[in-house]
């Protein structure tokens, strides 16, 4: 990739300039200059503001041409009518990597904005600028202490996020951090004046810090190229995509948001089928899929054993698995017989799904259960389903901790190498039980076991995760 | 309904007997006798236990025949093999209203259980018993201080729940109470030996305390009768049904759980179409629908205005509305022009969905927004969408409270009588923001405004709520 060095500069900048850094922080928000400083960016940071000599104690320059060294990434944060002049300053100073934060262009659908869009496009093309935006949050790279927003996670991890929306970039990374999902590189690119999702994708394909790629797309300029790039990358780095604007109202909203053409639903159905990209339907859904890819290795199939307690809940689990596309084969007669040796028939279900409170009274029973279920040839993966309200009543939460510690610890020695996930729920209005759930989440996530609230999120994630591995296996000879 | 007086006795019992009340409370659970006492049942409660003279200080009787007065509801909690004798005691003593808590019958699929099922069915039929169960939790009536489980809500309300699962009865009522949904009568009826869902429905149709009926069904014995009864009741009391076991795995699980035949998916599709019953897909979904019916009056259509802030979120809202079956018509040119007078074009969307942080900076702006949107002829209902992470940053939560108080208070004077719901979300991992969300929920629910976390739950609920009203309107001449 010939452009690699430019993208290296964008994502690992040693110098930054903020055009339009204000002398005073705006009310209720530190501003981009403030955010970059607060997050602890260690490179050289230049405020550009012709009306002041210093911004937050840092010497300010009237324009980019006056700055004594080349700038790896220029961030433009002046009102829309002043953006063309700022871009010309970029061209004049030879700084070609630009993030335009400002909005008010073609996405407004109004004459003035459309005309400004035409102007900046012309300047960018003529000057050979590489523009992220306008109308977006730009770049977040925790490893480089680089961000444009308030207090994102400081941890870095193997997930990249290419997001057309700046709000989603902040929301998704925040939500994901609760699940222990951290990021290599995040870019929000808004109206995609020159750089589009595919450009970032090509760079991330070769990025050693990135193993999983998540995307939020409103529109795309070159669909054929996106298909080609995603199909190629997806073989080694799963590409998980939230495609917005596929409904009538969504199409209109996308046009108002980033001035994008959403594209038809049939085209996108075909895109997902052909590329094997993993399709998600909300930010939460995207986080749940990422969690599965983050911690689970691979699978030979989609057959699941569900181990829980509560009959109605077991029925719900079975329906949720089937609806999502997982199958729940009944255990063999031999396994059912062994289960009957420590699970009485009255009030318990042992065929799969399993509904048996005795299993959860003693960790030795969980162990035997996991061992038996995972030894079944017809089972590819295991889900433990915890209704905390019920276990809490046993002894006010002590036992919940014991189960959590077992599942986070020794359990994986007894699953015959098969994937294990845990789901939990509480319906009772008791903050102590909810807190017990949060502790379980922490323990399991720290030990690399995906944990979900409720079934739907888990079954949906597992089914698509398994489908991805089938796609990769069948399409690509190993 | 000729059986009304028997059901009156079951749901408003002045006398109860618990057959098999143990001298000592079981480990980790108070037992049924203990639950009834702990909840403060004010009627006369008789323990039946031939091996002791007293249970928890209450005089015990060896059998029902020895009890000095008629029993409105006998609760049987002895091991399965002892149930036939207990039922014969009911027949001998002339106490015909029976709840069998015990499990271990045809749902086990094992010879012993199936034989016991045959025996108790024969005794019940021969003796004219009205049996709730076996394998269930029976009756919960907060107004009568009657329950068989640990510490349910003490508040009563206009919602009835007819649940084949005892676990779901506890889980759903617990979850619903967080949303301020309280119950008139709840019955969990398990294997449905003699009394089936339709019997309870017919009674609830005439119950003055019940305005909304929720149901969890695994199987049903007389589908034609259910269709007839639901179709009739649904005209005046919305019937909201979670039908389980419609997948292959779910069908098997239902057989193991309550020994029921789940029925085919096509039959149930037709059932919902013909009866107009509101179909839900999980306990959470059922609570979200109930919340809409509880607080919203009626609607002429399914056209919604979405008022929020954040562009990506606005696109998500539009997609969620469209996917659920709501339409989001663009506002008229006049309304858009009026909106532009206080919402700048840069960074804001005003066509519907609305993405405009200025609206949320000043409650006068929210008011003008609500007034303008609800004055549109093409708008039937309003959704305010709050991304708390963003509003929190304005001033650390003070403003969130101001918005919540306005929405819970004066807002309804400016919606032109149209339904208003609120959705909120936080993605940031900050307990203070989550707590602010909980405060909003409390305030709004107390003032009768449905509030939802995330869009999907809200749009799904509103779409089906609107569809119900359309069904009722078109099928029944007013």
C-alpha cells in the first residue's frame, strides 16, 4: 500500500496542529485542543489562532505556514465558512493530512452548505489533501494518547473501529470498554470528502496492532472496491459491519447526517453474502459479536449445549438458540443416564437444554455436567445460563461468587477444548443481585470468557460467529 | 360464567391449607407455607402434616377431613408419589379447589411420572376437582396478600398474568415492578391437569380489577376455544401473549417442562392474526408492551416524531422505527422553517428524526419542539430520545434532572394530546450517569410516561401497540 506512510503519520502523529483552538474552553466541553491535552498526547501540539499569542499557555501561531515544522495531522475546528481558507493554508504549508471536525456542508441539504462542500472538495483535490471528514471526530489511538473527545478509555487492544459517525465512535468504544474490549485505532470520517472507509480498511489490513475490524457505515462511494477489500481482509481479520440507513426513514436520516447515499437493501444483502462480513444491527450487537471474536478461537459447527436452571427459562433459551440459527441436539442416552445419577427427575430437565438447580449447588456437579456435555460428539459449544435471583436466595450471594470463580477458573479444564460462554440475568429489583452480576462479569471477562446479559445477545452473537468460521472454512482451502 | 364463584374462592380465598407443610423450613427457601406467612396472608391458614402437632406454631391437622371448616384453596406440596392420596383427601373432604405445586409427572417423560399423571387425572375427573398444576407456583394476588413465593411486590395494579411457568411468573412480576407495572392476579398453572389458560382467561374477562391480560403459553388443549375467548376479551382488555416452543428445540423443551404440545408455528401465526392478540417474544418484551398499554390511551396511526441529539443515534432511531413498522414522515416545510429559527443548520438535523443538542439546552426549546412536532397532522406520537452521556457533560447531571422534571411535568401540556414516550441510554462506563438514568425512569414512570432503555424496546412496543388499536378499530364498529 503506497499510502501506508501517510496513514502511519495520521495514526501515529508526532506533531499535531489544531486550527481554531479557542483561547477559552467552550462551555460544557473542553474543545478539541483541550481534549487532546487532557488525554495526555505526548507529541508536539500547535494551536493555530491568529487572534491570540497563547492557548492554554501554549504558544499559538497565526497560520500553518508559520509553524516551524511539518505537521503529521492538521485538525480543523473553525466555523464552516472559514474552512476553505484553512484548507488553503494546509496546501500552502505542505501539510496534507487533515481532519475537518467542522460540520455544516452538504449534509445540511441547504444551498450554503452544498456550495461550501463544492469549494473544499476542489481545494482538497487540487492540493492533494488527504481529508478525514468533514463533520466527524477524527482519530482515537489510545496507544498514542491521541483523541479528540472527553476521557475515552486509556487501554489499547486489538480491535479497530471505522465509523462514519463521531457519536457512535464515542458510544461504541465506551460501551465496549465495559466488556473489556479495547481499541488499536478508531477513526470517525463523517462526510468522507476524500478518504472513505475502504482507505482506512486497506491500512488496517496491514496494521499489526489490529486483529478484528468493526465498522459503522452510512454510505460508501465505491461499493465494488469495498466488497473486494472486505472479502480479502475478512479471511484473516473478521470484519464486523453495522450498515445504517437500509430503511426508508434511515435513508433520509443518513442523507441529513453525513450527506451519504445509503444504497439499497438488496445490494447490501448481497454484499454481506459475498464478502462473509459479519452483519450487526446495533452498537450493542456489534459489541456482543466483537466479544465472541475476541475470546473464542474457532468452531466446527453451530450445535450448542445450554446448561441452566428454571424450566421457563430453559424453554426461552431453546427458542432463542433456534431462532438465532443454533441447534440444540438432545444428549445421547448414555449421557442422559449419567446425568440422572446426580440430577433427580422431578423438577429437572436433562435432555438439552438442561434445567437443573442441583447442578449449581455444588461446583463438582457443574464440572461433571460440563465434562459430560462437552464430551458429546454432537456438541460444538457450551452456554452456562445463570438466573441470579434463584442462586442468590440459596445464601445471599456467597454461592454466586463460588460459581463465578469456578467458571472463571477450573471450568475450562473440563470443556474438552470447546468454546464456553456464560449468560446471566436478574429480574428482581434488588441492587445486591445486580452487583453480584457485575462481579461475575468482571471475573469472567478478566479470564477471557464471553459473558452476556440475557440470551438473545449471546445466541445471536454465537450463531453469527459460528457462521463466519464456516464461511471462512468453506471458501478458503486451508 | 357458571364457575365464577369457584374462581372467586381460588383468587380471594378466606381459608387455605398447605398439604405437606414441613416442621422445619427447607434450606435456602421458606417453603410454600413459609412464603404465605411471610407475605402476611390475613385469612385462616391450615398446615396439613400427620407427623407433627404444630408447624411454625400453627396447629397442624393430619388430613383435610379433620380440618373444621371448608378450604377455599388447597395447596399440595408433598412428593409426587404421595399426591394421589392427597387428592383423594381433597375429594373426601369436599375441598375441590386445588393447587398442586409438586412436579414429577408427565413432564419427566419417564414411566413412573406418566403413570402418576394418569392416576391424578383419574382422581381429579372422578372427584370433580378444579386443579391448578401440577408442577407450578399457583396463585399470587397482592391485594389479598396471597403468594407462594419469596417476597413479591406488595403493590397491586390492573395487569393479570396467566403463566404456564412458575419461574416466569416470578421473573416477569419482578421485572415489571421496576417499570411500575403491578398485578391484579397472577396464576402459574404448569401441566394444566384440569384448568387450562382459557379457564383463567374467562374469569379475568369479568374481573373488575384486571384491565390488561398478559400470558405465557407453552401448550394449549383447546386451541379453538382459546381463539374464541381471546378474540372476545381482546376487544376490551388487551391480551398480550408470549408463546413459547415454536422452534424445533423449543418444542422439545416445552414437552420436558410442562409435558405440553407446543403446536405448529403456522397455527400460531394464524391465531395472532385472527385474534388480534399482541405477540411478544420475551419477558422483557412483554413488560415493554404492557408499559405502553398501561399509560398510553389510543392512537390514530403509526407515524412518529423522534426528537433527540446525536446524528448516528438519529439514524439508528430512524432505522429502528422503520424496522419495527413505524413511519417517520418528514416535517412540513413550515415546521422546518420554524425549527431553523432556534436550531442552527450546522451539526443539527431537523427533518425528523431531529438531532439537535440546542433543544436540550433549554426546556423552553424542548417545549417549542414538542409543540411544533405534535401539531403536525402527519404525526401520531412522539418519542424523546436522550443520550445521557452527552447531556451529563454539560454540567455533571444537573441539567439531566431539569429535563426529566420538565418531561415528567409540563411537557404533556404541549403535545396536543398525542402519546409521548421517552428513551434513554448511556454507553459510558460511569455509574453516576446510569444513576441519572434511573432517576429519570422513576420520575417519568411516576407521572405515567412510558420510558425505555434504548430504541428497539420502545419502537417495537409502540408499533405493536398502534397495530392493536388499528385492529380493534377496524374490526369493531364503534
